[in-house]
């Protein structure tokens, strides 16, 4: 993710500098045939942003940091929290399945569709759906199994209910950093 963010910043900043320089030294740039920016950097920075967003979604899911409304869940006893966690994760798993199915259905179309500047197949852009749906789906399925078998960590249930003061063994980065 850091490399993608660095690449985005470098490409966008580099293009701004080149276009500014082209404005200052337009006669020289025109004489050299320089277009005043690198066209592929606009396209690639957009694709990097897509990849960064979807990879970030998997990381945020791993850290239990997606937005949620815990007001009702907080007021419940542990059994109710686990029931809501199971229902919530079941819906997430269903969404991952639909997302994976849609990505697979679009794969053939995206393989024959190419990017306008780089000429790369669009599966390199939209194929991130495989990584995201499988990554989130596997983590969610593992948690569903732990809930069903009764081996779920109580600290993880507290984090699901919005109690961020749970001990570090909940598996969150927050606990590992402290």
C-alpha cells in the first residue's frame, strides 16, 4: 500500500512539475516535441488509487475497523453480540460471494478491453476484485467458523460491539502497537 501511495504521489507531483515547467519554457518544450506531461502517469495513478482502495479494504477488515453502528450491539449480552456478529458476517460473506461472481463474469470482457494509454488489459484494474472478495471472504469465513464452534475470542466480540479497549489478543493492530 505504501508503494502504491508513493507511486501515486510521485506520478501526480511529477506531472504537475512538468506541466508547470512546460508553461514556463513552452518554446523550448515545443521545439523538443515534449507534450508537457507524461500521459501514462495520469492513467496509472488512477489505477494505483483503485488498487490502494481495495487492498486497504482488506486491511481494514482484518483490523475490524470498517464503519459500524454499535449502539444496539453494545447494549446486548455476549450471546446477543455473537448472534449479531454471525448475522453480520453472513451478510458480508454473501456480499463477497456476489462480488467474486461479478468479477468472474466481467473477467472475459475486461481481458479484451484495453486501457487507452498504456494498452494493458483492464483485468489488471478490475481484477483487484478477486483479491478483495477472496481476502475479506476468507477472513469472514474463518470468523464465522470460530463463532459457530464457540472458539471466538471474547476480546474480538468486544471489538465488534465497539469496545476498543479490548485486550491486545483480539488480533487488532491497535493492541499490537501498544
